[in-house]
């Protein structure tokens, strides 16, 4: 009996303390304009979020991976490249270096050529998207692998082009 009484009192307190959200149709146009302006304006003491470092932004992703002995960009990476191209178009002072890499299975000379081809295909995609040629440099990835080991997954991580923004 005490449990039932306690539950009834708790439920009535919750109902009494609840409120209904205001009806948006009852707001005046001026009030809704003030609310939308306040919501869109950042707080004066908050620093703007850098899209290049915000983990929830596609621009924080910087690596495009390739198949073994390939330099064709797969469909899954096209939106990433297009997003970086759009950022570069909107920020003409920003510059990138595209660093192509290969896994350790080929000889050094072959891997350097393959890495360059991987970077070059991404450069061409960015140029076709309207990025200025002066904003893009081609670099060489490290000859030493990022990861140790010869497992397929480890080798796959080495077959990539990294997008590096100058000043980062």
C-alpha cells in the first residue's frame, strides 16, 4: 500500500511540475526573428570552430586510401576530395600539399612513382573543381611505413594520399 501511495504522489508531482512547450504559431514574427538571430550568432567569448580540426566535420579527414598497385580514387573518397576542394575555393589563401604513399612491397623507386601518381590524381580532381593550381603542391610521403608489420590491413594503411594544409 505504501508503494502504491508513494508512486501516486511521485506521479502527481511530476505532472504538476511539467510544462508544455509554447506553441510556435503563437509567437510573433519579431520574437521568432530574435530567436533565430540569437541562435545563429555565436557567443562573443566562444572561439569559432575550425572545420579542419573539428572531428565532426568531413574536412578533418585527410587520407584517401587506394587499392594495391592502384591510383584510381574510389567513389567513397570523392565527397572528401570535393569538400577539401570547396574549402580551398572559399579560402584562396589556404594551401595544401598532397603526399602520396605506397606500401613496402615494391622497390623504392616504383613506390615513389606510385605515390606521386596517387597525389597527382587528387590534384587533378581538385583543379577540375575550381581550385587554383597555386594552392596545391605535390609532396612525397615518407619512405618508412607509418605502421610496423606486413599484415594486409597494415599494408593497406600505407597506400594513401594525405592532404596536409600549410601551417598545420
